[in-house]
C-alpha cells in the first residue's frame, strides 16, 4: 500500500446519513449517456486494475469475468484479448453500442426472452456479451457463475438503500475460488451528494465480510480538477480484494 503519509488526510466518515435517501433512477442514468455526462468513464482504463492485474487473475486462463454496470469500460477488451470470457450489464444501450464501436468490434444483438424489453449484445470476434437491462433483472437470464468480478464505478453508483440487494446478487454470481476487486471512493459526503456515493470500510465488511476475506490492496489520491465542482478538495480511491473464506 502507498505510504499513507504521502496521501491527503481523509477520515473515515461514519455518518453517511446525508446520502442514505439519495436516488438516481435508471432513466436518469440513461440521460447521462445521452447528455454526455459520463465523466465516470476512464478512457485509458483503471490504473489500479492494471497495477494489480496479476493479483486479480492469479495466472489463470479462460476465466469468466463479470463487469457490473459496465458502461463502455475499455478493460472488457483488455481481458477478452487475454482469452477470458467477459460478461457485462449496463442499462444504457447507447453505452454498449459505443463500446463496440470504439473498440472496433462487430457485434450481434438479440432479445433476452426472460427479461421483457432487454437485449444482449455479443462480439463477433471476442468472447464478450453485454446485457442491456437492469442489474437487478440480470439473474433471470441465467448467466451462470463467474470466476472474477471487476467492480469499478458500480457499487459506488448503486443507490445506498439498494446496497444489500446489490451485494446479494454479486455473491450469488460468484463461483468457487473467486476473486472480486472492488474500487470505492472516499471523500466528505456532507459536501457531495453523489453519485458516486461514499461507502465506508465498515459497510463493505458488513455486506461481504461473512463470506469473503477482505483486503485493501492500495489507496491512492484520485483527486482531479474536475472534482472541484463536487465541492470537495480531497478524493481517495481504495481498491479491495475479496477472496473466498
């Protein structure tokens, strides 16, 4: 882990009541894509995932990797290029189409019979399948179990009141000997209403700790000038690894 003395001081805010009733609807997430309000997208991919990729993959081949609320994450292409099977779920059809276009991947689309109005988009040349539906409906599609989950920008985007429901779905999707990487952001929640929402270490342990060993791999200063409009001047990204107990 980085020497904490080199990072801005950020306390563990135990009182997150200020955000507990915050709600972003699926329609509002879709509007973010239409209005190009997608500053959460990382064009170069996540640097912490790059750094800890060997820890995440553990040298294994042909893994099934799940991307919750995937958007157009470039990491999906990284892992597919390594021979892994990638499955994502995203409410924005626009975001999914942009992923395939920007990664120069041809694709097909078909309805998901178990979920009215939903579709699945599949790459013609890589093992990538992206489901366009609500995450909470995804289990109806019988997507099977996964070896890995890369959760960046997903858990922190879920409405705070839905976190247990979300965590239960994530745990239901993981198979034996799984590894789950979770990225969360720490800042003063009294200054920014979210999303991304503030998640305490204690809540992560409460939701996942009975099933998984939880280890903080690293924390880094993630503050950029664009974050000043949130009303904050400090932002820490923490990367957690969950492994089966």
